[in-house]
């Protein structure tokens, strides 16, 4: 719990499928004399979006619109100075234009690469790019939620994360919704955080492709189709999500073992995405 040293208040959502009331009880005992920690244990896996919404509901009830909120996953390693530096960057940028959120440069040390960020191309599509470490900030089209900092007022303005997505595309969906309201997103390249994405990765045609379980593949494909149905997602962008996810999925089926499970996840994801109604 070293992160407590960098924050005024921590909300932990124990988002596991098994009953883990013991963890909440143990943490409550451990921090019984500390009013800066709160544990939420819904006793099941709600998905990342619903877990974030649950934490935000608690924050909204206890903090003002002026307070900062920063999100972290369990597989992130956070420098203690990062929250303060992100808050400073948010205020500086928000002085010139309305900003939804800022985030750090992400490093995956296990796979030895800097995770690419996304920006808009001239034709309104996502294009991946390596952050320029010499830049103070760079505008992006979407932020990964781990390491993302915003203010309570901005989070209320954009609205909750889409719990129906469960896991994949949650941060992209929120980012697009924020931009539809005229808000900007920035990565701060000089601020870095170690974050692990996927089980492992493989290199194909000069690009690192993250490898995931068939269940994650299911959500990736299903949710890419759901994104096409969002009113703030252009048809071209939505179709590009589906196309890229399909290609990625087909490459993994070709290269990785367990092809039958991967193929089943692909077919089920297609069917459920088409049938999904928000």
C-alpha cells in the first residue's frame, strides 16, 4: 500500500469472482486507524467499468468537484511523485482549454517496449504513435484508464464508464464520449509508469501484438461491434475497430496454440456483438 504515501485517499475495489470478504476485513483491520483508505468488495467480478463506477460513486459522496481522481490497475507500478505531477499537468493544460484527463507514458518492462498512444489521423481514424519523450505534452485520441487523472467535476460531466462493455474498449469509449463534449485528452511523455498489458506479446511485421485469453478475445471482438452502435462513434471509426480486432484475432489464431478456443471466442463475440442492445 505504498501508493497511500502519494494520495490523500485510496479506494480499493476488490473485483474478484471468489468471495473475498476476508480481504476487506483484513484491510479494514490493517487500516483501522487510518481514515485515508476504503475497500469495496462486491463479492463478484463486476468488470472494470462497473468497478470504476462503484469507486466513483463513493468518491462523489465524499469529495468535492475540485478534487482530483486518478485510476490505477493492480498490474501498474506507480512512482510516488506521479499523481502530484499529473495534477500539475492537468491544471496547466486546463488553463488553456477544457481537459477531460491526462495520463503518463506507459512502459511494459516484461515485454521491453513503450506502449504506443493513439492520436487522430486526418481522415478521422485512430493512429498509433510512440510518445515523443522530449515533449511536455501530446494530445491523444484515447487514454488507458490506468494512470489516468481527472477531476471530480470533469468525471461527472463526461458520465460513468459503460458497465455493459465489462472490460475491453471501456477507456476508449469514455475517451470518445469526453471528446464529443469538447474536452481534450493528453499524455505527458516525461511522466512514466510501468504497466503490464496482456499475458505476453508476439512481434508480427515489426509490431508488438499483446496476447490475451480467449475470454478477453471474446470481449474485444464483441465490444468492437458495440462501439459501432455508439452515437459519438463515426461509422468509419467503428468499422475500423471491428476490422483491426478481427485481423488481430485471426493472426493470434494462426500463431498461438488453442485455436479451437480462440475460434469459438471469435464466433461468439461476433454473434453477441451483433445482438447487443444498449
